[in-house]
C-alpha cells in the first residue's frame, strides 16, 4: 500500500500542520523574545548600578513576550 500524501508517513505534510522549519523558527523567536529584554535589563543594571532589578524586569517582560509569540504562532493551528 502506498502512503497517501499528508498522512505523516513519508508524504507531504498535511495542510495546516507544523513543519520542522516552523518549529525551528518558533524556537528562535522564543529565544530572542527571552534574551533581548533580559540583555537590555542587564545593560540597565550596569548603567544604574541596580543589579538584579533590571534583569528581573527584563526577564519578566521576556517571558510575557515569549508566551505572546508562542500563542500568536500556534493560534493558526488551534
């Protein structure tokens, strides 16, 4: 028996399904959403000598941004 296209067993991906490229892109977007605000917070801490306050605030902003990014990416598949 020949597998049909889109069955996930060697055929093309089903329309509307996640591919490896989609997942890699999502991982990069989440990593950037976490890392950029945290790095900005570290920079603010270095300038204002208020260590860990800026980092913690940046990390909190990054967590919210990462959740929003993941939700927006997965919303089309829900």
